[in-house]
């Protein structure tokens, strides 16, 4: 039973990280949109775009890993 509880706690932490990455993506997207609307396309804009790509990739990898861990709960 302790192994199952540990696995559930680990998945809960992964979900928290997914929520954090989601919030970062939303706030970064808002910042990039504001820079685009003000026609201020400079270093900050492109840094925001790169950050969006990295955060989106991280979200996808972490999401895939979380689903894998959830499917492994069936074995416990």
C-alpha cells in the first residue's frame, strides 16, 4: 500500500509542475502578444518566442511522462 501512495504523491507533484508550466505559458504568451501589438519586435519579443517553444516542449514531455506513470499504477 505504501508503494501505491508514494506513486500517487509523485503523480500529484507532476500535476503541480504541469500547472506551473501552463501558467508560465499563458503569461509568456500575454507578454509576447503585448509586444507584438505595440510593434515592439526586438530582442524581448524573440526571447519570449523561444521561451514559449521551450515551455511548450517541456509541457508535452512532462505530460507524456505523467500519463506513463498513471498507466503504471495499474501494475501496483
